[in-house]
C-alpha cells in the first residue's frame, strides 16, 4: 500500500504538468494568432480606383418609403452626435428615388492620454439607397486631415489606407503609420453599418 501511495504521489506532478502544458499550448496559439487579420488584404475594397465600403441591409416587410424615412431620421441624428463636427449635414435627399447622401466630418482618435492626443479629422459620405425590403449603404469619399495644429496634412483614402499603402509589402501587417488610419476607419465603418442596419430594421 505504501509503495502504491508513493507511486501515485510521484505521478501526480506529471499529470498536473501535462494539464498545464496543454493550457499553455492553447494560450500560445491564441497569442500568436494575428490580431490584425481583420484589417489585412481585401478589408478596404476599391471600386474604379476609389475606396468604397458597402453593405446591403435586409428590411423585410417595409416599403422603400418607410425605409427611406427611417434612414433619413437616423442619418440626420448621426450629424448631431458628440464626435461630429459642425460641418456634418445631410447633403442630398430624393424622396422619389429614395436616396440619401450624408456628408460627415468627425474625429478619429488614435490615442488620448495626458499631453498626448493623437487624432485625425475624417471626412466621408454615407449613401443610402432604399428599396422595398432592403437598403444599400455605402461609405465613400473618405479624406483625412491630420495634425491640424502643427503640420496639417491631407490624405485621401485611395492614397493612404488601401491595400497598397495601408499594409506592409507582404500584406501580413498594417503599415507603420497609415495602418492606424486603416484600422480605425474599418472599425468605424463596421460600427456605422451595424448600428444603422439594426436601427432601420426596427
């Protein structure tokens, strides 16, 4: 019996070590997964040489007019949210074709710490085309005005965040400088498309 107990005690650390090693393997796998994968090749689509994000929102049971009215309300409210600048406005509406164009200017904040505020002004258009049961939503004409207070620099999305300029040569990582613009723009687009889509469906 004594020999059996000793054998079990000797084997116990081995079993624990085996469990820890398996856990460590899983943790290492999670850590080595590329955190930038979402932002890599193809994440910034171009149409005729221009950066244009687009999605189609399904709105079953609603007419084009109903979707148009709801989208106009939401896109107007967006111009008044806290991060929008005073230039944000609804630039065009057509109740017959059910199209809305919103022109927005807002802050994209990269870092906000005491004595270190890193941000850019982003200008863009949101275009909503409404039909019975669905809405096409586009984000386009994206321009950045960076470092306004010290050295104002203007970048067009086509020259800054597309695959050519927003990624390294192997397209395995975000570019050192323009990569932060690409990341924040994609995150903002995802939020806008998700939020507007869900609210139009209600």
